[in-house]
């Protein structure tokens, strides 16, 4: 029995070392790379709560931040029609997730990280074609 207990301890510790990313409680794929970023929802202490949004990455010029553009329709009661609108949302990009401009991504609401950033990048849904 002692040998069985030791083997279960070894197997459980090895499975923990392979998956260093913690589960954030959502159905998203965990990043393949690990990072030491405290603001990462998978490897740090950042909790995701609130809205989950999808959008297209428009800019990633700033360090550790991306700009997501979302298109939606707003109903205009007077004209009984919909109008197309868009919004740009700034989101934090952890080091363990690689994105390019044009990728479709999923972002989740978190605590305010700066004056304009209150979302964090969770996963890349579709890669941009061409590159």
C-alpha cells in the first residue's frame, strides 16, 4: 500500500507540473505557453467576471494591449430599421497569447487595469488569413 500511495503522489504532481495554467471557470482553451505576468488571467491573479465579448483585433501597437473592434446593430424605433454601429474596446494582452491584427478574439471583463482598459484577452477564435 505504501508503494501505491507513492505512485499516486508522483503521478498527481507530474500532472500539475504539465498544466501550469489555472482554470478560469470558462470554456476557453488554455494557452500553450506560460508567462510570469501577474495580470494574466491564466498564470496570474486577474479574475474574469462580467461580460464576454468577441471582436476583431484592429491594433496592437501598444505594449501588452490590443484594440478590439465590435460591430453591432441598433434598432431605430422612428424609422423601424436597424443601423450598423461599431465600438472599440481596449483589452490587456497577456504574454502567453499571440495575436495579430485581423484575428477574431474573445475578451472577458475584469477589474479596471488602467484608465481605459477593463477587459483581458482570453483566446484567439480565428486567425487572419494571409500570414
